[in-house]
C-alpha cells in the first residue's frame, strides 16, 4: 500500500510540476499584471522596435561588413525570440487552433515567416506588423468604452458616410473631366486622358497639392480655384459628422448608465 501511495504521490507531483510549468509560462507570456509578465512585455516591445530598426538600417547603402554582421546577429536574435514566443503561446493556450487563426496569432506567424523562409522569399518588411503586439501589450482594453462609443458613432452615421463617399467619387470624376477639358491641349502629356487627370483631381480635392502636376491655362486655374473651395468643404464634412455622432453616443451611454443606476437603486429599496 505504501509503495502504491508513493507511486501515486510521485505521479501527482510530476503532473503538478507540468501544470506549474505551463501556468508559469502563461503568467509570463499573457499576464502583464505580474512582474515577470511586465518584463516579458517590455523585452518583446524593445525587440519589435529593434527588428524594425534593423530592417531599416539594412537598407542603407555602402554598409561596412562589420555593420552587416552586427545587423545580421541582431536580426537573428529577434527572430529566435519571436519564434520561441509564438510556439510558447501555442503551448500555453487551451484552444490552440483558435489562437493560431486569431488576429494576433496570424500577426505572430507573419512576424517569423522571414526567419523560416528567408532563403525562398524576402518577407522582412512584414515584421512591421508586430507593432500590433505593442497595442495589445499596452492594455487597450482600458479604452474599450471609448472604442465602443466610436463604433456606435460610426454605425449611427454609416448612411451619411456612404453618401459622402459616393458624392466625393462623383466630384473626383467631374474634376478630372473638367481639368482634362481645360488642360489637354496645353499639356497633352500631363493630362493625356481623364484617367491621367484623376491624380490631379484627387490631390486637389484633398487640398494636398504636391505640385507635380498643375494647370497653366486661365480656364484651368479658375477651375482649380473652384475645386479647391469644394475640397475644403469636403474635408470638413466627415469631421463634423464624426464629432456630432460621438457626442450623441456619449449622451446615449450616460443615459444608459443613469437608467442602470436607477434600476439598481430600486432593487435595493425593494
């Protein structure tokens, strides 16, 4: 009996050890309220920025062999840590497929693809997607209420925004057609067709005005002045719509909170 009890205790101790190891890893990787979890988050954030910086530095021309070697070492260190983190997250989660096909699971996989397939494809630029991990680490859940208000606001003005984008598309087409009519003969290369004129229409209506293409005729300049005025009005429309909708969503939220408090007070009185 004693021998059997010892075997059971030993088996249970091994199971507890395995569970403890998995739980410890979970606390380090997922629980950023604990000290090890916060340290892990900080390290991952630093490595994310470092990997992006290494990629950017690697595009500089005329780098010395010493610099190339140092960048390559830093790059490999980042990839090794990201790979360990990815498979560690798969190990600690109970729903492995759910994590693998989740938004952050796909981002984590894309981040290590350049390391896994470096020789076949040049996928280094997609490591920038790891920046989404920083959003997760910064506890964006604190702003869930604000995000919900924003989602409610967008839902409230969906018809208005849809109409706005339709009208904007029409204005862009009319602007391209108008400037083509005025400038085609004077600048056949820049305004070769309405399709070529669309670029001018977009940068003018959005008031960007790069200066790479501009009218030189009197009619074209007068037409541009009108389009610029329309563009200023177009830019302010979505801003006003969103601001008004956010205010309405905030009022709705406050009213709902007030009703909830009144219902709780009534229940307590009963």
